[in-house]
C-alpha cells in the first residue's frame, strides 16, 4: 500500500502502553499479506518505539484487524450474508477460492463484530442522530428487522459523510469504537 518511506500520518502521537503523549522513533517495517474480496495484497506495516516507555507497536492500515489476514470488507460480507439468512457453512463454501476460511473462522468474526456492536450500543445511535438529525428513518415494512440491519441501513444513507472516509461499514464501526471511548 505504501511502497516507499513512511508518511507522517502513520507516526503515532499517543502511546497506549504508558498512556501518554509521546514521541516515537521509527524502527523499520515489515510486510504482511492481506486478503480482500478482490485480491491478495502485500502491505507494509511500520513499527515505532515509544521514547518514554520503550514499547514498540506496529501501525496497521485501518482496513485491517490486528492478526487477521482477512480485510474488513471480507468480514463485513460474511456478516451481511449471515444477516440475510445464509448459514455460515454455505457462506464459507461460496467464498472465492482465495478466501479459504472455515466456518469456524467465520463464526469467530461474527462474534467479534457482534461484541463490538454491543459495546457501541447505544452510543452509536446518539452519534448518528446528533450528526444527522434530519435522517428520515424507515417505517412500516421497510423497517430494519435487526440491529445489524439498522447499522447497514444507516451506513448506506450516511457513508459519504463521515470523517476519515471509511471505505466500508466495518471500517466505520472501527473508527467509532476508537473515538472518544
Ligand atoms: Zn509509551
């Protein structure tokens, strides 16, 4: 993704180990393979060292979860299909051959995102409504039938208007979970 050098935007300003504003030294970088719905990507991950506590951390592009090879768009695809009533086994079988993830892995993703959503609830709705007070909520038979349906509906209506330009709904949820909590 970033071939040469290290853009300053990757350099952290907050250390999550010693909980302080700190300066960071760049330590170097390594590459990792990432699977998206379309392709296999080789991405560069930069490592930094906190000058206060000496702990190191790798800076991850926001479309990834730590230690997971599947990009967020893949995990979102799985949760959406599952919400449509498709079983995890069938979803796993229907994934592109590059994405050979087992039913059990899919199940773990699903639980991870459900937990994250539970953690964001109900604050996420306050955030949405204070940001978009005139959002016309669906009614009658159009009313989303589950909390995930609501999340996907809101994302579909507001996707172009969030800071950080999240590329998909799960990136948006990740941003929300990182801000002000
Ligand atoms: Zn530190």
